[in-house]
C-alpha cells in the first residue's frame, strides 16, 4: 500500500499520546528509588527492586507486538485498542503507587505499572511505521521524542512545583512517602489517560495489507504455540542492521538504568548530605528530600533539552547521517554522567542542570534514532513483533544489571552511588563507538 505524506498536525495527533505515557515513565524514573528508600530499602537493594521494568518489557512487548500485528477492527483499529487498555491500567497503578505503606507493596505495584505502560508503549513504536512513509519516519520518531521530552519536563518537576509554588508541606519527621510525590502521581495518572485518549480519538489507522485467502484461514487457526514459534523465527532471522543496532542497545540501556537507579538518591545523600533512614535527624531527612526535589527539577531540564533537541534531530541526521548523529549524542550524555563525580556539596548543585541537559541530548537520540534506523529494514507485516523483539536488547542487560549490580554495589563500589552512575556514563560512550559499525545498507 502506498502511504500518503502526512501533515504536521496529523503527525502531532498520532504522537501526542506518547506524552501521557512519558508522564508514567518520568514519575517512575525520578521517584521510585526514593520511594523505595523512604520505605526502608538500602542502596544495594535498589537494583533488585527495579527488576520489574525489564522483566515485564521482556515478556509483554513481543507478545503485544505479535497480537497488535494481527488485530483489526473497523472502528477501533489495530494499535489503538492496546493504547486504551494500557492507559486505563497504568492510570490506576499510578494512583495506587504513592499510597504504599510497605516496600513489598511498592515493588509489586511497579510490576503492574510497568506491564501496563508496556501495553500502551510498544504499539506506539509500530504506529509510526504503520502510518508514515519511509521518508517521514525520522520526523515521526523525533515527534515522539519531542512529546516524551515535554511530558517529562512537567512530570519530573511536579514534586518541586508542589513544594515551592503550591506550598505543599509535610510535618517535620514525616516517615512515609511525601505528599508532594503523592499529588504528582495523581496528576500523572490523569495526564496518562487523557493524552492517550486524545491520540485514539484524533487518529485513524490503515487496515492491514491484504493477504491470500488460504493464509487468512491459516491465520485463524493459529494459537499460542504458533505465535511463540513465529516470535522465535523472527528472533533467528533478524535483519543484519537489527543485529548491529541490538549491540548498541545492549550497552546503552544499562547505562541509563544505572542513572535511574541512583541519580535521585545520590543527589539527596551524596551532594546534599541527607538521609532517608527512618528515625534519622529530621534535618537530615529534610536535606535528603530537598536534594530529591532538585534532582526531579534537573530531570525536567534534561527533558526540556530532549524536547528542544528533538526538533533539531531530523535536520542533524539529514546532514551527517543517523549513525553519526547517534554516536555524537551518546558520547555527550556519557561524558556528562561521568562529570557528576566532580560535583561536591549543595553549593555546586547548580552544575547538575548542565549535566542533565547533556543527558537530554543523548536521551532525545536514544528515543528516536535507533527506531528510525530499524524501521527501514523491517517487513511491513511484522513491524510490531520486531519492535517487541528489539526491546529484548534493552531489557536483557537491565535484568543482568538488576540481578548482579546489588552485589557489585555492596562489595565492589561500597554503596558509592556516584561511581555507579559513572559506570553508566562509560557504557553510553562505548555504545556510541559501536554505533559506527552499523551498515547503512540492509
């Protein structure tokens, strides 16, 4: 089928829902480690508590991709039913998360939240390839990055906004999850649902490409076993470019994961000198909370940079190529994370804004360039399942990190959060170098 060129506002509408999805991700990334520490977790326990994110992605995304490739309804479409179901479940989980009173409750809800977000998110990646001709896909994925950045700017700053603009306060010595964090999650739940609903209502889908009748009959007979066999076949027959991109992803995402593990609590504990320990001096707990709020604000600067830089990505990629663009961005972000080692004390905390702005440049590219390069080499009838499989190379190294890095943190790094973040920066730089191996031909 020949796909028509879409106008700016049509691409805007089909991407707008990703801003809601990013409200969920940003609140999780900026606050979950602190929520865990507020509920009594130690730094070496944090990686295992984050295990939900990669495991749910590993299981849910290829299944949802396979299912959405084979879904079609004249009214509801192909990918949009999954947008809606994921948005409803995610919004419920976001409301429940900050009301946890025990560590095990928060860890369990994170599994539910991540599963639900993945139901919405995976079809959004395939949505771009479904709707746009090849020459517009870089712009389509960049538009998703733009909305990811915009949503994250607001979501990451919400705890700081509630404290410093609205005046929300907790009683001295408060030992639970702070009120400003709770209110932020409630706002995020509403935004997730409403923004995704906007895309569902304003965007139509192409019907699946016609296939011969005998294949339609075979398709109806397929069950779970046949689906698993097709996913396995797709894994063993990945295009060459996908294999090369997979190695880049395999190193990129654990680097990010280490930042999400430790950045927010590191600012509160290592830069501001506070603690989340229950029963500690209220002044030290207040310093920790102050550092967490500033970390959330710097995440907003990171995501504002992502938002703005996403506008420039298609132009930059057009001039120097997609792989050169991605390599440059990863190097800038990795070097910035390493520089965190040299920031000491609250009086130097303003430097965090520059560091996270550089990370925002890398984040903009991570969210668009690999998918733009990948979509060019995928068969049209299997885009959903291949996008899900591509997620393997994000989540498998994250699972390895979650299972092993707690031991490294305790026995090698001796609970040094900043050193863990620097290791993440090194991984981003190496991933950037590996990008140069990607062959443009498919």
